[in-house]
């Protein structure tokens, strides 16, 4: 049985924002996890808000959501 992983806002922001201090760690950890990753609308909404300050951040979030 494959385990399911739930991601929160911090994981998504760190993944997308390369300047985030946890970006490298999050990116490495996510290579070890088999998709799909689970989340909810509240996390997507909060991530969207926080990525306003990140160049192409919101566009990258949309790509992630569309690809998975």
C-alpha cells in the first residue's frame, strides 16, 4: 500500500520560492515522495497570497496544480 502525503503552505512556498531558506531541503525531500501530493483549497489560497511577492510564483503554483 502506498502512503499518501499531505502538504501545507510552507512546503509549497518553499518549493516555489528559490530564495526561501528551506527550498533545497524541501526540493530534496519531494524527490523521495511518490506523487500525488494531497492538499486543500485553504492551503492553495494561502500559498497563492504568499507567492505574490515571488517572481512567477503564482504562475508556477498554477503549473504545479495543472500538472498533478
